C-alpha cells in the first residue's frame, strides 16, 4: 500500500497491481536493502483493528478441508508438505523466488494458494482480508531478520 501511495501521490502514475511484476520486484528491492534489519511491525493504534481481523482470519477454518492457517503453520511447522518444510507462518522472507514456477511470488499469491489448497473460495490479492492477514502474519515475525527475497521449492 505504501509503494502504491508513492507511485500515485508522488509520481502521479497509475497504481501498480498488488501482485504484479512491478510491485513484486519493488518489494523485493526494498526487502533486499532491508536484509538483516529486524522486522518491527506496529500492531497498535490505527493498525490494531486490521491486526485483529488478520488474527481472526489466521485462526478461522476455511474450505472443504476445514483448515486454518494455524493448523499447518503452528500445529505442523517443520513437517513436510509435498517437497517443502512448513514454516512457522512468518513472511520475513517474502517475496520468494519459487523454483516450481521460476519467478518471484508475492505474499498475497502465497495466501491465495494456501486458501485454494483448503478448497475454499479465496480472497483477492490486495483485498482488505489479505491486507489484514498480511499485517498479522508479518507481526508474527517481529524481532526476526528481514530475509527476503528468498528461494524455496
């Protein structure tokens, strides 16, 4: 959202697609120059309501498989899912270059894939729901180092 604010307000350009190449590449650049800095996401003040919504989404079961984010990322972290380890549900390594599709992937694309895998109707990238989930999941990494962009299967 801050990147698009800069693009529209300061550069006078059209906003970038939330998970488009330009946005993902800019977030990767910002992440790379921030590498090693501690994640420090504010969850109080004006962000608190959005953070609460994100936390609710994280613990709500979705889809035919009735899975919540927490079922994988808390109950089963470090177990294998397909050919990769499940993370503890932090996003300090995003965007992530995925070997399986040969490109940088935005965090909302990963969220979309996770929700899809529960066989549920997914939220749209940039939606209030995914923005809230992004805030909550980012806050779970408070104190960790920024590690993006990263690489995974």
